[in-house]
C-alpha cells in the first residue's frame, strides 16, 4: 500500500492553535470572527456537504458561519451588503454556482480584505486550497526545491493559484491541461503530481513513476459519492506517497479557509487597538 499523506492527521494541531487565537480575539479585543457562505439555489448534495463541514469546523473553534442561499443574480447585492458589514470578516461563494460563466465577476465583487477563499482578482489572501496543499506537503517534510512538479488542471480553485504561488517560489512546474501534447510523458517525468480536474480515474498507475508524490485534489460526484482524479489501483502501490480517498486535502482546505478568516479578524483587532 502507498504511504498516505493524511490531512486529517495534521488538522488537529492547526485547530488547537486557531481556537486559542479566536478566544483571544473574543476575550481581549471583543472581536467575534464571522464567515458568510453564499451558495446557489440549485446547489447539489455534494455542495451542501461541503457547506455543513465548514459550518461544523467553524463551530468547533467558535467562529460564526452564516449561509445565504441566493440566485446568481442576487449574489452581487448581497456581497455589497456583507462588504459593508463590519461584523463580517470573511465572505466566500461556494462553487460551482448555477451559471459558472458568472463566477469571476461575482467573486471579484468580494472586498479583497474579506476574500478569504483567495479567488478574487485582488484578494489579500492565498487560495485556501493552494495553502492547504502547501501545508500538507510541508507537514510530511516534502521539499519542492529541485523537483519536477506537474499540475494537472489549471482551474480557479487549485491549479491556477498553485501555479502562481509556486512560480513565485521558483519551482519547476509543468501545467497539464486538455491541450497538453503529452500528458503521459510529462507525468512520468515528474516527482510531484497535483491533480484537480474533476475527471474520475484520469491519472492511472502507468502514468506515475516510482517514488512520486501524488496530491489528488480533484472532486466529482459519482454514484452518490465524491471521488477524485486518480485510479483506485494507484493506491495499491507501495513505492509512492499519495493522499487518501478521504481526508487528504479537504480537511486542510477548510482549516486554511478559517485561518484566513482569523487573519481578517486580527486585522480588525489591530485597527481597533490603534484607534483606541
């Protein structure tokens, strides 16, 4: 069996630290961190599951989470209200929305200092999923320097923000999208593979070289469950490291999201202190 890169094992330490930070914000600064989650009217069961997980995590560390279910056309006005509300420290749009072509225009309306998913054009925070993948690799002592990295998919949530973040660090990155001429060859030449396409079983064992590290951040709904991008047979190999089917990047993404909410609330606390 492959060695698992289990995000759930790392979350406990992060959550303890976050709970202490929130207590200090509430008790010392009288700042009560709050997250607003905006979701579409037609959100499916998978989306509802993700929202419940976020609300549960927020409850655990005493961060209030509010869900606002809206049509795509009503999201802009709601975002404007939450941007102006000083009690709200973070705003996210749970993707996908009903009309994905409106995604960019809607998330760009979130005030940069409250864009805790890091998806807007001027967001003050890193993408929560990209940050989570960084945490996961660091938590297992995986160094990205002098490694060949393949990013399968270049979407708004994972591939694109990771590409930006890692290129700034000078890492050797190959982006593999639907137009790439030789996906198999590029993967076989890689030390680290991050895949986030939402295409089940896209990455198979024959594509992955010995000793590789695979981060499966893909999500798709199949037969009532959530599946990733890698073929299940890949997890049977004993010469690679890979995220598990459940508990890989997901738990750390939620932790990273709330870390950004806390950072937003800390900024408010600092402003209060400087004005007093």
